C-alpha cells in the first residue's frame, strides 16, 4: 500500500498540511519519508516496524546507513533520503546543545556525546574542551582506531588544551560493538591523561563510553 491508497483524511501529508507537523505520530512522519510500503506491508506499518526495530525516534536518530540496510524494502535511494534527514536532525540538536552557555547536567553531556559518536562504525576518541564555567569551547575527534595508551597521545591533548586555553576536559569514545562498558585499559588511559593534564592545571571532569542507546560515565561510577 502506498500513501495515495490511504483515505484522504488519514494521509500523513494531508494531515500535516491541515493540522501541522506536530499533529502527526512518529510513524506517520516516517511514512512521509518512505512514501511506499512493501507487498503486504502498508507504508505506515513499515514505518512503525522501523521505529520498533531501532528503539523509537531516539534510536533511529543514532542509526547509520549500514544498519538501515537491515530494513527490507529500503533501497539505496530511500536509505539515502532517510539518512540525510536523520543527519539534519542530529546537526540541529547538536547546534542547539553547543549554543547553550553551560553544560548544566551530566545528562546534557551524555546526550551530546551520543549524538556525536553513537552512529559511528569505527572507534573514535574525542575531547570536549571547556572553559572555567564549563562552556563548550570546542569538540574534536582526536584519535581513531583501537584505543590504547600507545594510540592516544597525552601530549597532543595537553597541547590542544593549551591552544584553546581550556580549563576542563571531558573525554568520550565509542564502542561500535554497542556495549558501553569501560575496560581496564580505558581506566588506565583515563588516569594517565588526568595526570598529564594536571600538570597544566586542566581538570578532567569525565570520560564517557558511548554505545548504542547507552552512555557510561566514569564520574558517575566513581572511576575518576
């Protein structure tokens, strides 16, 4: 079933134009992107199946194009359209978060890190450089690949902190496997970096491990 086969007053597009986008359910918004379903699967049903598979809109927002391939009936063109819309949404949220004067709660920082790293298929070590009021100065992906003390260079992070005149830092790295559980190596690396940055009076506030739908905070676990 395609959208034109749905009664006019129930079609997502007509409903949106008549009542505004806020009147549409999540599945109806996704259906507008998909436009057509599959044989035996109406487009609204397919849209709801996607939401169920990825854990709702929040989960879909962190989904990459590789995972979208798992959805039967999503060809390259549709995957590209969906991925483009999701990326626009991610960038809009990130822009709003970055414009806030201060990261006021750990939940805000977790959300920011999840949006930045949650959908990546490769491992990245990133740093949030903050001023003395914990306002975001800069977010930077500094290292890629398997993270060990030999692949993450403390002097590069110290150098960047000095360049940005950062008073505090938050580390974040992702686990593409989806399991956001810190390893012993993660703990050792964090302590090494914390000691190096203490030499230049820069505080390490947290280290976040980003999985799929979950972010673990070293500070909340008492690991700092």
